[in-house]
C-alpha cells in the first residue's frame, strides 16, 4: 500500500475524517433521530420510520463515498515512473538525479515530500497526504465532488429540520427553545459545511480547468501542456474509457503515455520560454531544475550530473 510519512499530511488527513464523522453524528443525532425515530421500526436495528431509513442510508452512502475517495486518494500511487530507462529513440531524454539517475519523462516532476518523480504531477496536497498525479487525480476529484455534495445535503437537512421545528410550534413566544448543545453543534456543522463548499469548490474548478486544458497545476505555472484533443478525451485519460466506472472511487486511469511531450503555451512570454530558472518550485513542492540533467551527462552511478535549467514562474500556492 502507498502511504507517505509526513506529519502535516497525516494530521490534516485525520482532521478531514474527524470533520466528516462530526457532521455525521450531528445530523443523525439532531435530525434523523429527532424527526424519524419510531418505537415500531420495520428494521429492528434501525429505529426509524421508512422514510427515515431512506434518509439515513442515503446520507451514510454519501459520506461513505467522500471518506473512501479520500482514503483511496491518500493510499494510491499517484503515478511513479515505472520505466527507469528512456526508449532508445526518444529525443533528448532527461534524468532525475534525486531518483538515482532514472529517466524523467517530459510531463513528470519530482515531489520533495514524496521523494520520487510523479507523472503528470498536479500538486502535493497535504489534505490527502499525497501528490495528485495521473493515477489518483480521479480519486481526488471524486473526493472534492462527494464532499461538496455531502456538505450541501447536510445544510439542506439542517435547514429543513429548523423549518419543521418552527412549523410545529403553535406559538413562537411559547415555544420551548431547542437545547443549547443542538444549537451549538448544528451551528458548527453549518459553518464547517459552508467552508467546505467554498474550499473544495475552488479546487474542483481548478481541476476541471486542468482537464479542459490538459495541463497540471505545475504545468500551468510553467506555461506548458500536453497534447490537446477535446474535453472528453482528456477526461477519459484520467477517469477511464467506460462511464460505468467514473463515479466509483477506484483508480481506473489507462496506462500512462510517458512519451507525451510537454508543449510550450503559445502565449508564454519570452522570459518563460527562455532558459531562465524561474523560482517557485518550493511553493509547489517540486524539486528545482538542478535535480535533473540530460541522460548523456549522467554517469552510470547517477552522480555528478550537470543541470540545464528549464522554465518556471513565481507562484504562490
């Protein structure tokens, strides 16, 4: 199993699970149990009405998909380079000195946290304690989508519960106020869900733009991209060819094409198109240009190679 030992990433991953579990507990305790509990359930171990069982099961499935997508994105190899030597007819191959002189395909980048080159590395995400690369980008996108959907459903359930409580009161002035614990927990979860929608919504937008342009976040700042066809062609490269597997949190990307070139954007300014070494690798979590060299310059041991800088822009992660 793939797993990165990084204190920050592990902490944020556990925090993500804790937030999902807390939202689940609040909704079940203060919505489902409050409004759908019955003394004569159809299912003995689920003391809810039939409609309550549907609400409960649907919510658990949605949260389960979010959690499992996160787990899969965290523990799936994001796209390490399986081929150590470039094809003999590949023009101007490069190697990574940090990976003992192994071949570094044009669309690969070395992650300083994972300590390995990742094919089509988008960025290193501490929230999943892993890089987002070609092999797990689908899982990352599903995590974003299911988390946003779960947050929206949670807000709807909390809002409907509040409206139903208000509607059942004969007089607002004589109505007994809900418990302070219910108010506090529901308020915290509402804030959590609003923050989650804004947070993952922005990331999801970036991911859709990445698929549309066939360019990772790293490549966006380097002003490069892969071979462009159409949106669905790019989508299938990440999600697989069969639509039946798209919604499920399992890696289904086709085998990577290591020979795919990194094409310079047409509108890249001169200082980007040139050989100037642009700062910014630290904020993306990738190793600098000094970590790579032409394969012809690297001795058999992979030591002592000289580097030839490529392009990069200043960025803020």
